[in-house]
């Protein structure tokens, strides 16, 4: 389990899908669409913070399907670092939320 993400899920309203998720109070996030039509929620610590807080805050983002598919990836800063001399990636790209064959009608 990540220290940067807690309780997440997808719901539908009349015009879009809502992704609700909790991140630590001392973190922030940005969203973007990558070249493969995957919606990314990238979580980072706020400036001057070193460790994620145990207190979480709920956020919600709205998305629409692309070709009847909704895919959302979380990028979390709790991957492997290069500290041991290995070629680790400091960003974990999971979990992935994918919903197929959806129509808004």
C-alpha cells in the first residue's frame, strides 16, 4: 500500500465520470492526459516537505471516456530511488483504473 494514496474509486454522474481519491494533507497533485489517452493524476509532496502526512484529504476529478474507455493512472512518489546504485524509478505508476465499453447515454 502506498503512503501517498488511500481510498480511491470511480462513480458516474450524468455527463462524466468522477474519480475520488485521498492523498496526504501535505501533498498536491496535477492532472494531464498522456499521449496514449491515459489520464494521469500525479501526486507530489508540497515544497519543503520530506515525508507524507498520516492525515489524508479527499479530492475529486471529472473525466470523460475516450473511445468508450476510461483509463486513469496514479503517479506516486514512492517508487525505488537510485540510492543503492540501481536504476530505480522514484515514481510508482499504479494503481490503474480502467473501465471499458462505457457509453454516457
